[in-house]
C-alpha cells in the first residue's frame, strides 16, 4: 500500500503531506530502496518491522532524517509498515530548529533528539490509531501540540523568505538581500538550522525540480541549470546516475506512485 494524506490546514505551510508505505506480504523484500537528496526533513514512525539503513542497522521506531546531500539506500522486508511526515523548510525551522549540524546527512533517533516522552507518545499514538485517516489525525494532534508548546525562532521568517528566493532560482546575494542580512549571516543561519549553506540549498532545490520533471515526464528538467552538461554533472554527483539513464530505466514502484499522486511542491523522495 502506498498512500498520501494531507495535514490539517494549520500545518499546511509546514508539512507537504503524510506518506504511508506498507508491504506486509513482503513483495519488495530484499530489494534496495533508494531515496533522493531532499531540501527538507522527514519525520518517520515505524508501525511494522523497521527498514535497515545502509550500514545494516535497523532504523529507530521514530526518527528524523535531516537534509540529505546524496542518495541513500535502504532495505525492506516482510511486515514493513511505516509513515513519513514530509516537512517543508518552514516546517523544519518551526518544529525542529537549531538541529542543522546534528541532522544533516544523518538519521536521528527521535527519542535521543526530543526525549523519550514526546517520541514515545508519538509512536504509541500512531500505533494505536491503526487506520491511515486516524493516524493522520494523530500526527496532526502531535504536531499542533508541539507548535503550541514552543515559540518560533526569531530568524525563521527571514530565513523562510531567503529560502523562497533560492527555491525560485534566485542567487544567494538576492536571498540575503530579501532577508535583510549579509551573506555570511545567511550562511550561519542555514548551517545552524538546516546543516547546509544557502548555495547547497539552492543546488538541492534545482536538483529536486529536475528530478520531479523527469519522474512526472513534464516540464523542463534542465530549467535552472546553466546547460545540460551542468544538469548531468549535478545528477551524477548527487544521484549517481544521469538523467537519461534514469528516464530510460524503470522507476521503483514507490517513485512511480508518489511522482503521480503528490502535489507539484512535494519532494521527489524515492528513486
């Protein structure tokens, strides 16, 4: 089962969607699952048997995957069932600030990050809810409670404004100008909260737009790059494959489903 459900309206700017992946019979058992770098964080909860990470270790019951600079591989088996909260950049800034250096290119145990109380409450609530619609309501409840219990960091609005410029193809200088700060301050804020600099953030946004275009077979996958050679270099460095080779080979079932079901703003997470 692959399924996408929207968050509550009050979370719409912070959460792209809730993604559900279930393979209880083990149809995809033993097959490597590859994911793309994404300019956002992913909060996950395992209901069934956890996947294995690249090093063979099982992923935590509840985890946070920070911004990733490269493709990653996972391994599934029977009784797999997990859900993912696909966070936006504003969502990461508001819900999980100050964790950039700890979360970038890492999968964090949510209990170690927030404490066993909040992480355990999330995992128990999700497991008890059972049905996807009820699970989505439980996720809404937990995230809205987290919002109510905290205040946004002072720089979040200006950093969000800078990100919009980078997401739209603007330069780092333009992003800093919109945020009314200098480039060095923008660099510090990005590293503090996201774990990467603004130039790399813009690079990930460009790659995402290109990958979404190739997966959905619409739009211009070279848009934002100086030329096709620039696009190919970026794909090879981040994904380990050229756009043409990816287009001509079968996408994974998850990539096929989520590339067609998601909104235009949702990340191309599965390869």
